[in-house]
C-alpha cells in the first residue's frame, strides 16, 4: 500500500490566496520524506479536490491521508470536504481515504499567532504600555457556534499570554459582531492602542475587508492608534501543526471534538440542526478558477457560514438550515446597510 497526502482547501477567487495555499502544500511536501503530496480546493480555484486525488492515484497511491486546510471545524471541515472525499472514493476501487482533523486550538498555532502580533507591536514601537493596549482577534465567522467560540478562546489565550489591557473578538462575516461594529465598541473602552489581528491562514477579500474596516474606524477615532497585525500564512508553527495532524491520521488519533457539534448535539439556539445530512454545497463553483471571468467574488454572505456574493444573480441557499441570528443588529445586516 502506497501512502499519499491530500491537502484540502476551501479555495478563493484571490490569486494571492491560492498562491499562498500552494506554497503551504509545497512546504508540507518538503517535510513529507518523499511521500507524494497533492492539494485541491472545494471551490473558486483549481485544482479541485478530485483532481488532486487523481494526481495521487497516478503516482501509485492507494492510501490517502486527507487533511483539511482549515483553522476550525465548521461546515467545510465537517460536511463539505468529507462529502467530496466520500463521493470520489465511492467510484475509486482499491483506494482508501483517511480524513484528518482541522488545525484547531493548538499551542503551536497560538505561538504562530503570538509571533504575528509581536511583529506588529515591534513595528509600532514601545511607547504604549501593553496594559494600555487592546487586542481584537478577528475570525472568519461561521454558522457553527463551536467554530466561533474557538476564535474567542484563541483571543483569550493571546490576551492573557501577552497581558493586554483588554481583548475582544469580532468576525468577518455570517455571525456577530462584525468587524466594524466590533471595532467601534472597542474604541469606546478607552485604550490608547488597538491591535487588530486577523486569525486567518491566507490573504483574500475577507482579510482586506478587515484591514479596510480598521482604517475606516481609525479615521473616526484619531486619538487611538490602530495597528494591523499580519495573518498567519506559512508560519513554521502552522506547517508543524499540519504535519502533526497528518501523523494523527496514521496513528488513529485524529478524532474531532463532537461534544459541541451542532450536527450531533442540541447546542443552544441550533437544536433543529441535529442530524442534518452530510453533503457538499460547492459544486456550482467547483474549479471555476481565479480572476474576473466568471463574475464571482469570494465574499459570500449566506446564512450557512460562507461569505459569498454571487454577482451573477443566482440565489443558492444550498438547502442549509437558516442561521438563527442572520438579522442580528451587529451581524451581516450592518454590512448590507453600510456597504
């Protein structure tokens, strides 16, 4: 049995994000001791996941270790990627696919995040004490409260680890509070400096939006110094965490945390979603590639935890259960009203 590694990403219309993901896959390949490594995306970019799997098979691979390129386990890691893998495997005789877990809350990931924040602090100078500095960690935002709560835990670990004066969490889409109202709230708390850290793996529309909202709020509060920290990207500890997740697949220790999973337990506010079917909802944008030819913008705002904006005018609800707080006054509603 020949083993290969499949790195499964979400995909982006942003060419920079796709290039950064490819760089990550190359770094994993460099660490894999000659084991074949391929990558693929759910949507918006090529190669798609099934093309990456086919490339592994062409190299003689019969045992696939598939790892999600996701920070936390929301719909993409729990449903979409497994659905694509299972569908492909059903038509591939003699190929075994074992699926790993997301990067999750991990001390190595926290070290990577701390280094990015420290980079921003070093560039800003030491004229403002850490206890007079506030940290705002911005997560992607999902319709899964378990994933959203993990962002809050990352924020608290970083807040306490550095000794910041205060810490808050905001999200780029789907849930609440979004970046702009979150930063407006932060500005009221009286801190001299606010560090805004996007807890994202790669660049893209959402990261640029976070920085743009930071600039907009900073312009309204010139007495506060706003610092934009870099996102995680290919920090060595991120690569190290991926390698650990791959090793977990080999050893059979790759269990996801299902205790707070809304698909398996009756999580407060999401009780109706227990037992929903595991299926992918990205077939309509699978492999369309980057650039402007198709008219998509990787910035979806569906209630299912993506943040998409389909500028070509069709409406995809993908049969997802509606997000119960879609009209929250600090959520996506604010973005639609203010642009």
